[in-house]
């Protein structure tokens, strides 16, 4: 049997989830939520997830924003560019981790 093309597989998965939701609304508790993410609190999300090496497009998607909107909202929230903020935050995080490791030796 051949693999389904990606677009057809996506449609079939979405269709199956829709059918399961029609039968039992609590199915999301078992399967997880596959809906598109809505616009969420950018500062909270970034503080919790900055250490994941994701492209800015993915951070935008996960916060419910286009790349352009993500960059604009980010600048308003942090008064900095996402790239610069992520670099600085990552450096501070690595220094903290390094110091903790040295202390625990």
C-alpha cells in the first residue's frame, strides 16, 4: 500500500477527529486539542519556552500570530527584537545552569 499524500492524510485525520468529537465531546481529553492555536499571552509563553531552539515562524504559530504580528507584538512586549532577546535570554540561562552545576560539584 502506498503512503497517502500529506494533504490527504491531514484531511483524513481532521475528519476522524471531527467525527470523534461529534460522538463524544470529551474525546479531546484523551486525544489532545488539535485546533489551531489562538493568540495567547506572548510574555508568559516566551518566558516558559525560550530555551527551545525554534524558528521565529514556529514561535509565532504557537502564540497564534503570523511572523510579522509576532515580531511587532514581541517588540511592544519586550522592547527588543525576538532574535536579540532570545540570544540574551539563552546566554543568561546557560550561565545560570553552568553556575548551578559548579555549585553542585
